[in-house]
C-alpha cells in the first residue's frame, strides 16, 4: 500500500531503540525523511514495578517529568508551526495501562492516562486544519526493557518460557497470548501518520492484542 509519505518529514523521538526505532524504520521505508532522535527526549516512556506504598514523591515526579512534560514541551514547539501550515501529525505513544491501570505501576499508569487527556486537548486546537493529534496505546510489547522486566520476574525460566508464563499469569485477557512485536506497533503508527488517516483525530487507538476487555 502506498501511504503517500514520500514528501513528508518525520521527527521520531526516542528512536535509537525499541518501538521508536521501529517507527523510524517503518516511516523511512515508506519514503518519509526521518529525523532520528536520542532516547533522552519525548516518548521514551519509563516504567517500573513498584508497590504503591513504596512509590515516593520523587518517583512520581520523575515519571511525570519524563512521560508527560517531555511530550508537552515538544508539542508546544511543533504543533504551533503545524497549525500555521495547517498540516501535520502529532502522535503520542501511551500504553494500554492508560485505560487498564496496573496496580504494580500506579504512577506509570497515571502518566499514560494523562497522555490521553493532553492529546485530546491538543486535538481540539486543530479544528479546520489537516493537523491531527492522536495517541497510540500499545499492549505489552517485546522491547528490551519489557524483556528484561519479564525475565526479572521469572529469572529461573528461559525467555520464551518466561514470556508465556508472564502472559498467562499477568496478561490473561490477551487474545494473542504473546508480547507484541515492535514492528506491529510501527506499522500502525506509520498508517496513522499518513494522509490516508486524515479522518482520525483526537483518538486513543488501542493496539493491544485484545488485552483490554472493552467494546470502546
């Protein structure tokens, strides 16, 4: 499918690894000129499994700074120029935890929910233009960070066995019963970035393998 990205310029933050790298690769494959950006910028979502009573104020502030404010700052800078040109795409990468909070990561889940609110608020500024602002909500994805997280939970198992047990015990509602390949997330983001997705605006889009048991 031709996604008509040949003349487009894309900045993909946190794109030297993980989902960001796959997004940058997918956009470039479709012909976009891609600016690759390091992993101390927006959309480098950090997470950690910490019980609520062990989460300190500093823990909350750190996740808010990285997961929320970095994206807000970038959007403040680039969205204004997009609106002036009346064309562009802003895409936040959140998580299914935004609508399916994880008790072991209350602070992480809260920041992902906030991303949905910020994204929708910014989308309201795009009326009458070809600019869109959307949020993608991946389910558990097989990045190096998640792989380490899963392996740390089940250190005595092989990675394959640990993944199966993790999905069975911690993500039992998943319909695909596996971690999502980052390339699958990247292909979806690339479509949403394209002119073919011009009617998708202000949306929170799930790509979670059916993990969230909801009709909405």
